[in-house]
């Protein structure tokens, strides 16, 4: 399978085609794909998903995909690397949190995003702004980043609601999404609080999670939190004090202690 590699932090593509020329592939970057117009099928990880005007997809590096075009399609691609996500200045921006949550939870929306009428108009206008900056990407990197964060917020609020009912109470995906969403709020990730949210007893909450994942909730939360912290550290742009404050940790020594723990992937 082909793997496309991108070295620039961010790239924008805007094109219209009747036939898809790329083979099944993955890549080393993230892709926000907007269907400005057209109809067909988007094959993601062997799953066929119908697309129409206004659809948006978010893909990560491990996703394998290609398109089957039924009607001439106008694609808008916004492609960005991990380094772009963790650039200087974004650490206290809630948009970064929305983006990280979306990236981590993208398995919940492989069917693409569904928007209400008002949000659909806004999404369309945001991508028009993005298209207008494609000729001078380097000059407009900061402005493009603002659009990315705005999109992240809008995409998250248009994800299917994670509701608690008799059909979803034991849905592990809902549990993962809850953890990813509240990773910055330690109080929300206490076993008792999570158990109440999912209508479990405290003991059953832990047993259920371990049965389905092979690890404890505490170990999973720690592993995910450390993975996010390490990305910030590796960028060399964020201090331990900033990171401690963002993740609701006691102080810099608490961050250092977490980083010394063995990583669990």
C-alpha cells in the first residue's frame, strides 16, 4: 500500500475531478477533507461511506482510504502534521483541546460529520477562507491555524451526542470518548464520578473497563495523558509549569513524575 509523506507543516489542496487517481493509501499527516460538491463513496479502513455536498472527514495517519466518485467532486484538503498541531501559542487555546479530542476519537465519526443548516453555512465559509490562502500558505500559517481551531470546535459540537440509555450504557466507545474529552480535568476521571455518569457501580466500572481493554482505567488515563504531555515536551515550546496548569496537575514535579513512568501504548 502506498504511503504519502508530507514535510511541510500545513498544505491546502483545492481541486475538482471526475475520476479518483490515487490508490488505497495512508500518510504521515492528518487530513481535513471538505466535499464542496459531488457525490460518491469514501472508503475508509475498508468501510464504504456515502458522501454528498458539504460532508467533512477527519483522517489520521493510520487511516487507509480512497474515493469512488459517482458525480464530479470538488475536494478541499487541509493537510497538517503533528508539529503543526503543537505549535507555540496554542497550549491554552480550547480549540487545541477540541482538535486533540477529535483526533483521538476519530473512530467515532468515520461516517463523517453531519451539520445543521446554520453550521453547514459556516463550515462552507470557513473553507472558502482556507482556499483563499492556499497560494501563500507560509505567509498565512497563523491565519490558517485559526481556521483549524474554529473547525475543530464546530466539528466536535456536531459529533453524535454520547447519551446514556439502555442501548448505550455499556458502549465502550462512549467510555473512551468521555476519557478523551475530560483528560484535562482529573476530577472528572475519578472512578466514582465515571461510574455515576455511566450508571455503573464503582466496582463494576473498573471491572468492565479492564475486561474490554486489558488494562485499568487508571493506567489508560495515565497513558493517554502522558502521550499528550510528551508531544508538548518534544516540541520544546512548552514549560512544565504551563503543562501542569493545563492538565490540572499539582505542579512541575507531578509532570516530571508522570514522564518517568513507562509508556503504555
